[in-house]
């Protein structure tokens, strides 16, 4: 019995150390106060419960004028990839510098509030109304007006984009996309 318990304990430790957050679901609207604090909507906070103790990383998005909130487990996975780059290759070094610009460790307080640092508020042109949008295992934080413009579809054909990006994927061989 003891051996079985030890094996189970080791198995649980391995599983918990390799824990990766499940996909976050939803798009939520909220407001930011004059101090840069936003109150996470309850359904989103519930999804992040497992990550609350470890904290989060908040950074500038690479492609959009929004912010990206990474649970620490997801950030660590990203950093494993980044750390494989050779810093003696100028392009790699430049990428790492730009990717890391403005990165902040943040926490969600007991009231469910997240403080967005002023430099990141400015980068994302955040005013009062926000949209928190799931993007796989991270959350994008947008000024509401900029979010609405980004999804309006005026500058892209989403159907063509979906076909190009996802059209050849069929991991389950079941014919369902």
C-alpha cells in the first residue's frame, strides 16, 4: 500500500508541476477606474481561480494595441520558448527586447481587482470602458472602442482568414473542423 501511495504522490506532483491552464472562455465588458484598477467579472475570475495564487504577467500585445494577461503557468511556457533563442543573434536579441518591453508581474487582489500600470494603460489607449476577451489560454484587455474596431471586419475577410489558418487542420480525422 505505501508503494502505491508514493507512486500516486509522485504522479500527482508531476501532473501539478506540468499544469497548463485550460482555454479561457468568454468576452466580458467592465470598467477601469481613475487609478487603473479593473474589477474582473465573476465568470472570468472563477475560471482563473487556480491561477490566483501564482499571479499573472501583463504585457503589450505584439500585433494589436491591447494588453495580454498571462497566468504565470502560461507565461512560464512562453518563456521556455523565448529562452531557446540565441541572444548572440541580433534578430533574436531585438525580438526578446521588444517582446519583453513593458512586461509587469501583477496580482488580482481579494476583491477581484487588477491594477493596470499607467504605461500599459497608455500603450493600449485604455479609457473607461474595457473588453476582456479570451484568446486561448490568455486574456486580451482592450479599450472597448478599439476592440469593436478590431472585430468589425472592415479590414479583413474573416471567412478567408479562417480558411487559410484553420482550413487544413483536422487533428481528429473525423471530418469536423
